[in-house]
């Protein structure tokens, strides 16, 4: 992935482990839904984004769009899912695939990541 993050664009790059995340004007603030999902994941032992909180209004296509956006921004990563409730897609070879908050995801909500 190429990040156009020059001084003219007002950006910088933060290296988190093997992930480079653009910061500055290139990344808009998180939506309320994204913040709730990341905060919920940060409070789970396994860091899973799914299942979403019961009171979250985004469902179906709207939820999938938010999850795709978080994945594109490297705020979550794909991992094997242990249940259908934690699964966001299914792969023919790998089976259920879930999403887990990343170090960059913790940083995006202002929380320090705890172990991995």
C-alpha cells in the first residue's frame, strides 16, 4: 500500500509493529459506530470486534461498510473466528474469519494496547 503522506498533505506516518498508519488530515475522525465497535473490542479479552453490542443500531450493509472501513485503515485485522457470532466472513480454506482490534485501533480511541 502506498501512502501519499507528504508535508504538503499535512500528514505523518506512525509505525506500529509491522503496520504503518497514516495520521493527520489523511485520516478522518472515527464515526460514532466505529468508536463504539473499537471500544467494545478493546474491553474484550480476545479483542474481537464482533459480535457488535446489542444496542448498536448499525446492522447489515451499514455495519459491513464500517467494518470494511476499519479494516482498510488497519484499525482491525482479520483473524480466525471461533464462532459464527465473531465471524464477519467465511473463507473456503480458512473457514470463519473474524476481526480483531490492532495496536493502531487502540491508539485511534486513545487506549494503550495491553499485551498480545
